[in-house]
């Protein structure tokens, strides 16, 4: 059965769509036999229905990822039943997931960058009020996280 992963940030227009798109692309290229369902959502509803931030789309395009088809959605209670892992971009997102989680959820909640060694921290910092360098940094961190996460999942599936 496919491993189901939901990436979670605040608005679902910058960080978690990037994580989703990068993980999907890295998996297709390096782990073509790994069965994965990947999605993303935001803890807030500010941007529901919107495409990713244009700065996010541009940073992704510079590194060869196309995020243009994504539309933002908010985390829903059923996500805790439908995904095996809900992976937060920062500590505030993780705290909100813990608050929303049903008492007997089997989904595993954690930080995306727990899987990426040597990134110098466990958060993907919110770039929304930042510069284009901050958006490039989101891409770099998501690439590191994607490789670490997929290695771990592949190792557990052998
Ligand atoms: P994200 O970035 O959580 O990575 O999608 C943000 C998007 C929107 C806002 C903050 C962060 N906002 O305040 O609208």
C-alpha cells in the first residue's frame, strides 16, 4: 500500500506546496518503485483555492519544479485518518496539528526536516515576508528534506 504523506505549513501557498512538489519529483526520479501519495495543506484558511505564491512558483521553476497546478486547501480532521504522516514545516504548524488531531489518531505527526540531516535546524522558515533568497532557501531545505525522507521510507519498505 502506498505511504501517504501530507505536508503542512500555514498558508499552503509557499512551503508545503514546495515540499509536496519536490518530494513528488525526487521520488519519481530516484525511487520510481516507491508507492507514495503526497499532498499538502495549510493550518490557516487565508489562501484556500489560490495557486502558490508567485515567488514560490518562480523559485521552484529556477530549480526545475512546476508547482503551478497546486491550489491551496486547509487541513481537515479527515486528514488524520487519510494520511500516515503529517509533516509540519515549523514548530507552530506542528503545535496546531497536535491541537487538531483526534484523540486516537494513528497518523504520525512530526517535522519534515527531522529527516534531513545537516540542514542546521528543523524548521523551514516562513518566507512570506522575506526576500527571493528566502524562497530559494525553502527550495534547498525541501530538497534536503525530500532526500532524507525518501531514504527513510525506502529503507522501511525493504
Ligand atoms: P506558507 O507561507 O505557510 O509557507 O504557505 C505563508 C503564506 C501566507 C501567509 C503566511 C505564510 N500569510 O500570512 O498570509
